[in-house]
């Protein structure tokens, strides 16, 4: 009998894993069997009412864990709608992992049925009709992207909000202008609209990762000259080929500074890896590094953690000569044309 139960549980756990979800038992018998195996170390209970293999759960990144919990919660509560950073994650935004400790759910106050420190309830007014109807993203019901942006930018600080704003500007049909109109339309109904608009005004859809967005937000807060983003550089070894770098500053004296933000996201995000394995991504990065050094430019590299920590990024930008606004070296045109052939080391 025990072997049959083990095989049944294994099949159920396999199915949940394929769906990227924790397992929600479909019967009391299965729940009891899973509970009995908790103490044996092979099964974990991430939240009440859901289970997972310990080996699978421990191998997940925090964002994948958050989505697995959301999918299980959706099974337990089919009428729930996720909002805020939880919705942003489901839409595909690279929100900071530290924001994912709680799952954000929108519901009228009288229906806040689950009392748990793992759930953050929000009484969001969705009286705007069609534009606030739930959509399904990553297998769960979430607020539409426009509403998700409005809420995140109201609730998050400038740096974290910039991650969501950059992501949304690149994906909303109306672009930044459409998002600004949507946010302004809620000025009377929502608190924090001015804060949301301040973040949205500095958003740039060219940012490719959350680390790049946070780094640029730090540059804005600290008064640095802003760089051009995702700038194309000619391959000095192969005529007609180009590669991109994350940031490029062209100072008023003509000096060029290249910035690269390194982080886990670039190694695992399918939208950035384009089918390559992490080792292949790293090899490509090393190849670009070698090509960049063929040019007489300064190259400042920093990590997501350094950008999020602020002080280390600021010290690096100062060290490599990125000027502050108001400095004679700060160019007013962040997209100045660069004569790359003239910068080749010969």
C-alpha cells in the first residue's frame, strides 16, 4: 500500500512541477499522506495547503518560488486576483527578489478571508471597468499591466518602481504617453499618483534588466549625467557586425565611457539568453569585453548588488569619470554620435 501511495504522490508532484506550481492536494487522503512525509525531509510545505518536493523547491530561484506559490494559491482560491509586485512578476517584470516575500492580492476588504503574514491584501478600486478586468499571465489571474504599473509605482520607491516602469513602457501599446494618461486618469481615486508620474517620467523602455533600471535610477538620484542605453558598437574584428553595451556616456571633452551591468538575470532570463546556456552567455560576455578593449574607452562594470546597494555604484561611477550634472564635462546630449573607428587603439 505504501508503495502505491508513494507512486501516486510522485505522479501528482511531477504534474505540479511541470506546471511550475506547488501541489494542492485534491483530497484529504492525499493531504494526510503528504503531511506524514513532511518529517522525512523529502517534502516541504511552503505555505498552508500546498506541498512540493524539497529537492525541487530548494533548486528554485525566489522569483520561481513566488510564482509556484501564486499558482497554488490560485488553485485554492480561483477568484483571487494578484496585484502589485506579484502581478508585475507574473507579467514578466524582473522585480527585486526581496519584494517577493509576500504575495499581493486585491479584494474588497470584507472578503479578506485568509489571515497570514505571507499574504498582503489590497483594497484596490477597480471602478475603471474594462481597463481593470483581470487577465491571465503566467497561469494566474492578475491586474492588467497598466493597473499593475499604477499600483507598483504608487507603492514602491523610485528605484524599485523604475524596474516596473521600464518594463511596462517597452510593452504597453500606448508606450510611456499611454501609461501617463492612464495614471493621470486615476489622480482623484488613488493616492500616490504624483509619485507614480515622477517615476514614469524617467522610464526608458530600452532597459533590458531590472539591474539596469535600478542602476539608472541611482544615477538619476545621485545627479549623474545619464548615459545612452543599449548602444551599438561596431565589431573591430568583423566588418559589418555589431554588438551592444548596456550604457555609454560621451563626455563634453569627447571621452567615452562604457558601462556594463552584470547579474543573474542576464544568465537565466529566456528573453535575454535567447536560447543560450549560462556558460555560453558568459563566454559571449567575455568576447564582448575583449572587443571593447580594442577601443580607447573606459569600461566600468558593476553588479546588480552594487547598483542596489547604491554606494559602491556611486564610487565606481566617480572613479571612472562619469560626470555629475552641472559639471563642465557633462554633455547635454546623452546620445552624441561616436566615431568608433577613430577610437581604435593602433
